[in-house]
């Protein structure tokens, strides 16, 4: 289900190639979508199908889906120094510039939400509006040592990948093709290339000062049944920002974009457009 898939080589001396897809004519304004850890562009496909049906590809804006280092079809990092929120945010800013765009809206999920906020802090004029879905908070997150051990085991155990990633999806059905062929397969690849490095990059992180400078309209959504990340951290992330809003996303867990794509699309439309 690739949609005009391309690769862009970031000019930072690391030979990193970012995989991205453009879905034209489906949004009123062009919007960049950033997935979470162990995910890929394909996590946005359920929502993109809703937008495509609504728009019939007759609108002026595009969906831009792009995978950070080690995820999906993007190349893997060669060193841990490549895996920082600052570096990942700069990759996306470089992509926006490469595409010749002066401004974009940004939607980020989980780790992708914090990357989006880091983008807005680094380049205030580039990010027009943001929706952050169950984002990592400004002070990162320290996972229990058992999670680190699980990530090590997941590198060789696809069944464990399914159990761990499935636990983040409220009322997950592990028998669906989307879960088995998309969620698990992409997570299994990412956990071998970048997953644990992302955990380490988030441990001890503090972007409070940077995020408090953001003056971009931002909606922070936190799933009612999210058991992975703290609702207090999402609230604090919204409160740090001059135009931040916080809202509980009812009826979903950590992954509202795949759990209830129609409601996710509705809320994003209301805020961004």
C-alpha cells in the first residue's frame, strides 16, 4: 500500500536515507506525520484511508509520512550518537526543506509527538500547528529495567514483539492482518535496529526549556486507556506551551490512530483545519 514512496538522503555525514511517502490531495493543508518507536509509516494507513475516502483526493494538501532512523524502510543508525531527539527532529526539518515547503502542520504519535515538539522548538516558523497523540513528555521517560530486558529479548523473539506491542493497543485483536503483517513485522525490524536506542535517548532527557518557548497552536491528546505513558506528562507538555491544549481521547489506549481512525481523523480535522 505504498503511496508515492521515495527516499531522501540527509546531508549530515551519516549516509542516512529517510523513507517517506506523499499522499496528495487528501487534506486541506499539507501535514507531516511522525510515527512512534517500533512503528512505521504504515501506522497512519488506517487514518489515510479515512481521509482519502472523505476527500476523494480533490483537496490542496498532502499527507507526508516519514520514517525516522531504523524504522520502516529508512536506513538504520550506525551509531548511538545518531539517535537523539534533536537529531531526529532535524532530519524531519531537513525533509521539509528538501520538499520545498515553508510551513507544515505536524502530527506525531508517542515518541513522534516529542520529535514534533522538538521540531517546533528548533524552527518556530516551520511548524504551523501540531497534534501530539499520546506523546512522550518533555522530560522523556524512564522505563522499568524489565522493559529494557524485554527489548533485548524481542530482537530474536517475534512472538514477544507481538505481546509487547499488542499491550499498547486497547482491545487489540492479534488475529487481524494489520496487526500480524504490519504492526508486528515493522516492530520486529525496528527493535533490532533502533528500538532500544530510543529508550536510552529518552532516559534522562529534559526538553522543558526548549518546549516552553513554543508558540505554535498545539493539541495534546492522551488516550483514556493508555497504560504506557503518563497522562500527567501529557498534561504538563501541553501546559508548557504558550498555545497548548490538553484533551483526553476517550475510548482508546495508546494508539488511537489505529484503534479508532475515524474519530482520530475527526479530531485532527477539527483542530488543524
